[in-house]
C-alpha cells in the first residue's frame, strides 16, 4: 500500500504515513500523529482470516452529506481546524508542523547551516540568552521529521537536565527521558528483557557527569544514537581537573564515529586557553585541533565557517532587524561604606589570614594553594555577611574541616568560582596543615563574637540593599538578589521580608539555595512566577544556570560580587534573555567603596571585564589559568596596609603583573571581536529566511489565523473568552467550574489544571507579562481543532460543518468552493520518499464552468457573508448538486482538477529546491508528486443575490 493511501483497520479509516519493511505506520483519518500505530503486514494478514477487523484493507475518505448543511462560518471553522491539525506540512521546512515555538528568523541560520552538512557537525556559540536551545531543537526536529535520525541524546550538566526535558517536550513535541543516577532504576524496570534502555528510548536527556563514569559510559557508547547534542560543551574540554578530562574523553569517543551528527552548544567557546579551544574544535573535525585559530588563512577560515557560528546580540540586531527581540540591559552601580564594627572585623580577620598565607609561602604545590584558598575563602565569608562570617568561623573553630584530600576541590571554588562546574554555596570549613593552636582558637572565638555583634541595623551593606530593592519595587521591577553563601541569602531574605512587607502588602520573598534539591528549587520558583504578586527572589549561584527566570523577573542585584567575570553574565543572563517581556532589564552592581575585598576583585578583574563588555557586548574570559588569578588576589589582599580604600587599591594594582594581565585580556578581546565578525554567518541573507517562514505560514497557518480560529471556536462551543482590560493583545478565559460546565471534555482537559481565576493567553511571541503563548501546536489549539474536525466528520457535533450554502453579494454567479486535503510524496535522491499534506481551497463557477484562481477561492471563503436567507431545503439541494458534480472528478486523475494539483505540486517542488539551493544541496532528483485522490473535506456554495 502506497504512502498517503486510505485504509480500513479495526473499523476505522487510517492514512498510511510510512511503510518500513514489514511494518505499516497508520495515522487515524481524523486524528493526529500522536495517535499513529504500527501494524505488521504479516500479522495483519494472518489475523485477518479469523478477525476481519485486523485486516488492512483499502478504503476512501467519506464524502460530505448535504443533510449536514450549515452556514459559511461553520465551514470556515472546519477548514481552519483541518489546517491547524496538519503536521506533515508540505512547506520546505518539515519540522514547523511539530514545533510550538515561533522561531525568529536569525534562529533559523544554524538550521540552514546544518542542512548543508552531512553529517551535521556544528558548534553554536551565540551569546547568552539568544536561544541556543531553540536553535539546536530546530535542527534536531528537522532531521527527525526528514527521517534522517531515529534516536538522539542531549548530554548536559545535571542541573540542566530538567530544563532540556521541558524544552524538548513543550516546544518540540518529543517524549524524552532523563538518564541520571536518580532515574536509572526506574528506566531499567520499564525496558523489555534483553534490551538496553539506551537503545529502547529514542529521545534521551543524559547527565554528562553520570554517563562519563567508567561503569556507565561503555554501554552507552555501544548503543549511542545517531545524533548527540552537548550543552555547555566548554566544560567538556581539558583545562585542568580530572572531571573535565572524563567528560572530554566521553565526547571525543562519541565524535570519533565519522557518521555521527554532533551539535555543540556554548556561550563561551574560548576560555582564554588556546589549547582547550583547539580541542573543542577538534571534536567537530580532528584536523581542526591542529590549526592555530589566531592565524587562519582564508581557505581554513571558510572551511571552519561551515561548522561554527558565533553571534552577539549586536550582530543579530544589526543584521536581522531584531529590535524588540531582546531587552536593553541598564547597568547601574550602587555603593555602601563599612561600619566601624565591619571594618574592625575585616582588619582582625585579615591579620588572622596573613598568618595562614605566611605559612603557605613556606610550602609548595597543593599544600601552598590550600593555605591561599583558606585565607581567601575566610576573608570572603567575613565580608559577605555577619551570618556567613559566623558560620565559617564556627566551623573552623569546631574542627569541621574536610579531609585534606577533599580540600582542593572544596576550597578552590571559594577563591575563584568556576562557571563550568558547580561548587557549594555553604560557608566553607577552613582546613590548615596543622592542628589549630589554642591561641588561634581564641582568636576565632573573638572574631565570631565580633561578627555576632553586627546586627542588621548596624549592617550598611544590608541596609543599602533594602533601600535599593525598595526603589526597584516602586519602579515596577521584580528583582533577583544574587548571594554567594547560603547564610547570606537567608539573612538578606529574612530582612527584606521583615522590612519591605510593611510597605508592599502583596510582596513575596523567596530564598532559594543549595540546601534545596533541584526539583524543589524549580518547583518553588515556578510557583512564585505563577502568582500575580510583587516578588523578590534571593538566590545563590545554584540558580545561575539551569532555570530561566525571564518570565518572572526583570532585575538583578549582585549582593556578593562574583570573582569570575563569566559568572556575571550567567547571573544577568537568567533574566536578560530571549523571551523577556520587559523592554529594559535593570542590573545593579553593588559593592563597598571601602571594602578591600570588593576593591581587589573590582580592580583586578571586574572593572576590566565591564570595560570590555561595553565595547563587545559580551564578557571575554580571563586569559590566564586559575592559579595565576589566585596569586593576583593574594597579592592584592595580603600585601600593603589594611586601611585602604578601593580607589587606593586601584592605584597600587597598576603593577607590572596586573598590566600584563590586562594587556593579555585586551589581546583576547581583539581576537574575540575578530572571531565574531568572521563567524557571524552574514552570508545567509534575511530575505532567504523570511521567504521560507512565509511559505510555512501559508500552509500551516500563522499567529493571526490561530487567533481567529480560537476566538470563533470558543464562541461555538460555549467557552467564554474576552480581551483582558488594558491589554489588547491578551485574552482571558475564566477557569471556574461553572464557566466550564458545558465545555466538551476533550477541550476542558487541555486547559490549565488550576480551576481558580482566569487563564491569560496571547497569540504572538514574546507574550506580554502574565500571559501564556498559544501557538498552532499548543494543546489547547490542538484540542479545539480535533474536537471540531472529528465532530464535523462524524456528524456528532454541530459546532463546525463540512457543508454550507449562503446567499451573498461577494459573487455575481453561482460559485462552489471545495475544501481539499491533498497529499504529496516528496522524493529525494538516495532517501525514501516522505509524505506531505496541505489543505487547499479551490473554486468553480457554476457546476463545471471553469476553476477560479486559488487566491480568489481563499478570499471568498474568508470574506463571503450571507446577506439574505436561503430555505434549508434549497441549501441542501445546492450542496447536493455541488457534490454530484465533484464526485466523478475526484475519480479522474486526468481531469482539470488533476492538472491544478499537479501545478501546485510543482510550486511546492520549487520551494523545496529553493531551500536546497540556499543550503547548497543538490536539487537533481527532488520531486513533489500529488497522491490521488485528494480528500474532499467540505463544500460551500455561494449563491448570488438576485438583482431587481
């Protein structure tokens, strides 16, 4: 049985959507691809002898019946439902029928690049917040729908697994599983005996830190799918540390298969270490690893450009007319001055730490680094907050230090936090090489008592933060307050609740830290963002990756400045990213003008990072190894007198070592600017992409068509929908039980589970604040379309109709409009044919007096309105005549209708060839052929008004 043919199976009509060896894939005639079943030909034949319903037999699409005649609006609604149910779209991009995201034109550039490659090997290094997940998802969905892949896996850090699972399910309609230490047992129990779950589940999101282990990776390597996506891939190239080496070995072994598709994602491809960047490029092509990126000739540059895309927001705005796609970032600086108690605590702690540093200078290697880390970590805690200071001092005094072999990992992240590996946000235990002397224990008690004496009212840092948050709330912002330590975050959150709740009665302050597991954190944040209240989120860096906050927050305040400039972008990028509804995102860099710890990090690292950001609109990584940063910070904080302001420290830091660091940083910034200029992929022109988006919308329906359909459908089924007062682009659907009492069950189950208040929706993306985007593939739209379509086909529901007749002044002669669902076979060289579909509106004058142009038929269906009544019997007679006329035509492929469909097939064929020319694929052997007969979905007869 050929693709696109209609068959009868189990007392139901189906469409053959694929034929693979001995298996037929059947989609219900009135269903969606999610209802597709697989039928084994041989088993069907055997069972068909004893169970006739199990036999697959030829069938045909049921013709409309004149007795079900209605008005033009009912027929138009039926046509819209049929079009919105299309998934195997006939437009050149096959994936758009199964994506619930409306891609921006610039996000299609990586897809066009990918279609040029076989296999797909691409490194997407676009700026933070541009939408790399969407760009990768579009590539994967397109390859899947072209049947070029059957399985794929996303490898990502464990904290991103839930995010990827949600994106793949909600935006791209996959059914992924998460593979990690917490899910492995459950997955294994669901797999049939003798099968590996790596082979059994086609779509997997895998924790790279789980799968890199020796005991886990070998089975995965044996069963690895055809396509691998690696997110945050900069953390999988060697740059020090055994964990990164294990990740690299895993990805390198996957990349060793020359036929495997590989999509690599990172916002920071170049860490400042040239060797690491070359190894990253070597994953795409081993030859690239030997290239000196700083001196590529034009031939090598052109070859690399086929696989590498790197764009800033400025690139996108200048090349793609992308105003309004991203918010404007408004950075401001706010400062405070230390209280006398805070200054005394700092000076005493610094003297204490000087002893640790001096002892370390007598040592070498790890033991020396451990002393330096200890001193920096303790000083950082003390200047973060009184609570963090007490926790660190108490843990040290009580001897809660970790074993020495664990100290390197535990403490290094407090001295210079890594952005590719998550550290802890607990105040550290501070180990020393020797037992704590009695004099040191006494000093620790005194320091702890001094920290305890600093009350919130005597803490200028906290009071300044409260005033700044108050100002942000008054301006309508919803801020995220970033802290480094758990104790600091809880301290700040409690103070904000206590003070600001008096002024803002509906204020909610949520504190999220590493003491909550990942699911608990995600659930708490999503619940807060779902409530219509003023809100403040106080968080540690456990949230700076993995959970996007742009839907609920629009300002950032750095209560503790990060010591790694890349962490700034990760924090700010949680709210300043694609999908942010506010036009402006406020960023508050908060520091003490006389806080020596802030002064050191500002003058050694952050001021230079901000200067480069102003020029490039990106953060360029520090161009030195971690140990060099450690030495610079130790020199800054533990040499010279303690009584120094940030300004005084800035002058002292202009030594040769700091100048050398900044000079190297400038050179890296220049390299980064040149790289993004060369690999911004400006050769792909906007008009080429816009044309393909328009072609897809014509077949599948765009935002305006979805809006029109939903409003009309809700009216027909009794679901109340109204504009939201003051927001013309937002619609409101009450969810109270009495408002839904008469709504069909299929539609009711597609609504939000909450039955309180109202559901606010919008049909354009990005959506206004507080509204959910509803596109053509949203479950609500699908449920509406399926209910109306199936009800019209079966005749059980009257909300939409297959037949109609009206008397109108839109025509001057009797005109019949026919709604046809046409199927085509897309033939490609060296690949099996693919089934495509679209819904056409064709029209004839009279009954056989000539076909009218498709554009005119579509216009008449959309615009013709009744101006006079027609008796019901006359309506049925008119429809019966139209059906009697069209029925024999549907049996003759050589008729004029056959010629029209062949012409339409040639138009579609040219669209597919045009896309192939754009991406450099051969067009010879590409053909689109109509499958006969088309399905006659419905008919609308337009009778002219009698003149005189």
